[in-house]
C-alpha cells in the first residue's frame, strides 16, 4: 500500500496586505500545509497622529486574513533586531550623507534571515512571501572528462511577470542555497489580477490600499522621521555659478538628483548635484542636463551573487538598475579586490547616489547586486 504523499509545510509572511494574503490562498489551493507569520518590527508612534499605530492595524488585517483562510498565525517580535540592523543603519547612512534603502536591508536582515531561519528551525519546508518575483529551477551539469556528469539542480531568481511591480531590486541579497526553500506565489501574476482574485474570493483586505510609507513607519514623512535623531543644521545652498542662493535645514534632507523639496524659488527648478559634509554646503544646478548630475563609473561593495557563474575574468557585461522601477541600463563590472567591484555604465547615468543599491541582471534573471560606494 502506497503511503500518502506528505504535504509541503509552508510558512507565509503575512503582512496584512493583499499580496501576501493572495499568496497564502494560492498555496492552500495547491494543497500545501500553510501557516502564517506576522512580524512585529516597529511599534514606535513618534511623529504619527495619536490614533495611528501602523503595526497594530497591519496585525489586525493579518489576523482577519488568517481567520478567513482558516490557518494558524504566529506573531514574531523582531523589534530589537530590527532596531539594531535596520534602524541604526538607516540613521547612520543619512548622517554620513548617503542614501540608504531600508527596504533592502529589512529583507536582507529580517525577512530572509531571521524569519527564514525561524521557519527552517520550526519544521517548515518553505518560506513564502508576497514579493513580485519568480524562481526557476535549472540543471547544472558538471564532471570530469570520460566520467558520467552528475546533474545538480540550481535556481535562478527572475523578474516578475508584472514588470512595473517587480521586486527583485529589494531582495537581491537572497542566497542561492535559500532559493530551493523560497516560494513567491504571485510572481507570475499581474497586480490587477491579484487584486481581482482577492475580491473574487472575498478576502477581508481585498480593497486595502497600497502601502506608500516607509517600510517600517507607515504614514510618517521621511523628513519628520529623520529629525527624531538628526538635528537640523542650517547651511548654504550654492548654485552652479558658485553663488549662495539660499539655506538648507540639513544635508540629510537631500539626495543627488533631487528636485522636489529644493525650495529656493527664483529661476528654478534646481537639482542637487553634490553635498559637502565638511563645509555643510548643498550644491544645486538649474540645468536639468548639467554634466555634474551624471555619473559614468561607480564602485560597489557588500556584493551578493545569487548566480556567480556570470562573472568572467575580465569585464562582465550585464544590465543594472540603481533605484526600484528605474531603467535597466547596460554596464560592465569587474572585481577590483576582495568585496569591491568597478562598474562602468555604457552611458553616463543621472543622479546616482552613494548608499543606493545597484542590482544586476542578465536578461530576465537577477544575478545579484551591491551598494554604491
């Protein structure tokens, strides 16, 4: 008598949003044994209206979805670790004049490290999330001459079917060894179809709006949040001709290429092309095509290769993007030393800021990425 096939045990990261809720539903329909996890990462309400408490609202929505789908839900408190690995990094980077990406760091340190490890430790076969991305299993042949080659499965991280919603930019730090244990159920769907399915099956959060705030804060404005830890420090604003044309309230409020928020008036608009932390000067130009806004070459560090077979001894030709939903641009990359790589764009790029992630692609595949020096 044949044994009944054991169901795959899957932990779904349930955020309270539509994408993770539909992901859980699809896995249940496939016959998986599904449980959910809600992560409490940030509970501070400083800078928010008194009646607002984003994590409680998110958890309430997650609980409602879990009840609707009739699955067990775990609430995991990662707030202490989040403060240490994401928040401290966030403030430190702004203090140093760089442009951090907390969503990238949250996925690297919390979701695909702490939560992933918790899932594996507690008997789950897979961790599933509502990210718009796909995984493809391929076979890699290796062996010596005159010997039977063995087939070892390896995995590729691919951009989602919905190019506009693709989120490979945020999760380029996942490891090759994790991919066999990760599931992205909605990666082959368009966002409009995900929402349509949520409404069709009657999910309690089907009409929930897209989350537009910072990943850990919610509805608070970035400027107000930064001012909790970084004191405003006035300094001169210098135009392209070396003239002082105004004052800023802190260099951390600006990033390279920024236009909105440079409130000088006069013959604007103005674009930020440099920040000098030593002199506390902000440099701007009112020429949108000013060469000082463009970059031909950068270096990246903290590089993670999901697929390191793409590297050659000389320069490797790939595509990259240095902001989410930014254009995919052709580039060449070469290892300089240890964890430092040189990147040369085929065409000079506008508003490339230190601290941003540069994510690398070969066709539809996300092969890795790093942080711009």
